[in-house]
C-alpha cells in the first residue's frame, strides 16, 4: 500500500502555543498545583498502587461477568451480547461524558474518583441480583461509569508525565496490576467451582476494588478540564475529518477492533458452553483466559512500554496486530489445553502492548491541550465497535460456529494491518 498524502491538513493547527505551556505559579493554575517532577512522583506512586485494584476490577468484570451469565443465569445470546458490550456502550458516550465532566469544574482526578465510587454501587447491585435483568443492570451501570475514565486519566498522565516516560510508567502499572488480577481471577474461578452462588462474594470484592481505586485516584495532582481539551461533543467528533491522519487511524482501529472484539466473548462461550465439546471447569477457564494472558501481558507491557517512547508507533501497531491474528487463529482451532494456552499467551502479549498503544497513541498526534478531546473521540469510536462486535460475534457463532467466527475476526485484523501500512512513513509517528 502506497504512502498516503495528508498534506492538506495544516500542521499549524496541531501545535501548542507558548501561552498554553503553563507553568506552576501561573494565574491559570491552582496555587497548590506542584511542579512537574513532584506531580510525576506523586502520580506514579498512587497509580502503581491503584493499578492493583483497578486491574483486578476490570479483569473480574470481563471474566466473571460473562461466565456467571452463561453458567448461573443461563442467559440468552442477546443478553450475553449486551453484557459483553456494556463497557463499549459507556465508551460510545464518552464525548458527551467529557463535556458534562467539564461543566462540573472539578479536577479530572476528582471526577474519576466519583465515577469509580458510584460504579461500586452498581457492582453491589449485581452481587445481590436474583434475576438476569437485575444482574445486567448492575454490571451495565458500573461499566458505563468506568468507561468514562480513560479520557480523564490520559489527560492527567499527559500533564504529569513527560513524553519520554509515559509509555514506561504505564507499562509498570499494567505489569503490577495484570499480575495481581490474573492470580485473583484464578482463585475466583476455583471459588465458583465450589459453588456458583459465590459469584455474589466476587462482585462484592470487585465493588471494594472500585471504591479503593476511586479513593486513590482522587489523590493525584490534576487540573479541571478546559474548553480547549474538552470542547463540545460535536466539535470533538469533527476532529475525525478535520485531522485526516487521525480520521484514517480511527478507521484502521475500527476494523482492527471489530475483528478482535467479536472474538473476545466467544472465547468464554467456546470453553464454557458444552455445545462446543471443550466444557472446562471455571478454574481452568480462569487459568486459560485470565491468568495466562495476564502473565504474558506483563512481558508485552514491559517490552512495548519501552518501545512506545522510542519506536515508530505504526511499526508497533502492526506487530501487535500480527500477535492478535495468531492468538485468535490458534485458540479457535484446537481443544488442547496446551494449545489454548499458547493462543492465550499470544493474546496476552498483544494486550500488554495494545493497552499502552490504545491509551497513549493520541499523544503522538494531538497537541497537549487537546489530548482529552482526541481521546474522547477515540474512546467513542472504540465504544461503537465494541457495542457492535459482540452482537456480530454471537450472530456468527450461531450461524457458522466458533472456528469460522474466529477466522472472520482474524481476516478483519489482517485488513487493518494493510491499512496501517499506509502510514508507515508518516512523520507524525516518528
């Protein structure tokens, strides 16, 4: 694929003016806002500890939200699709969420703290649910709130960490949090094998993780959102065609995301549903789909966290896509536990790097004062594909089975590779 010409977009519109490079002590900043090295140190310390609770929370909702729906509530495909798409639905409304967050006038760390605290109430509701409808409402409510965090957190990281250290710092958070989440989820899987009704205890624990994560986030130095970095929802979405490279990247992410995310919930269905002849125990499923990926996610985060700050982003993205293709293809073409673990290991490596790429790639394109605005569009499009992909995945599962559904997912990821190749030499990604 040849080099794409995006020269019609004025680079001038993407530059941050000297007036926007605010320093501590400026009248535009709160008097208690510390110097950059100080706020970097405080943020790193708090986020390192918060990652333990936040990653356990995220992995727990993904793994056991669907597993409980399959094995306890015997949920229909439509209900499982809705549950799988719940976080994505939250991402879809992030441009609106960012606009509303600015109206509060609160610092971004305080807004994020409140979101996590309120999310804990949704998880408590899911823990006490006696019907699938109440269960879905609790998980959906929690995920809608948690999904508003990335755009806030990335703005905080942009303000508090220098460009040369963001990827490295984020990899540390992923490594510590991923390892803890994997061990906790494996234990929870064994707990469900003892009694499926213990899911209530698991969701109460996740509610506690959400609460603690919120309290830790509140302690990070941060600023309120401004008109420049939040704008209004329509103004933010218009960045997708005003900045042509950004819009093209969003299209590539869309194809990649649909291919990857349609396969994600089917992994649980493939291993847990007796229709597909694998039918593993809950502990085995947690081992293959949570513990193994999280162990390899650590290596992926460590490697790609270092590379992100130093290597062309497009090269990183293409290599991650190749890992995703391998992971999907191997996983859905075997019933061997060993090979299932190989497929999950490749997926884990890809997730470790992709978490960094997904969170920070807009910092390669956007001016610092518009990071949150760019991120809100990115998360919104992520929500759109994440909402569509589970429904498409379950439809393919019913029509052609897990192997063919996995092949469709792999094909879409391959198409995205060729799309990203068009930006290989773009100077904005050097």
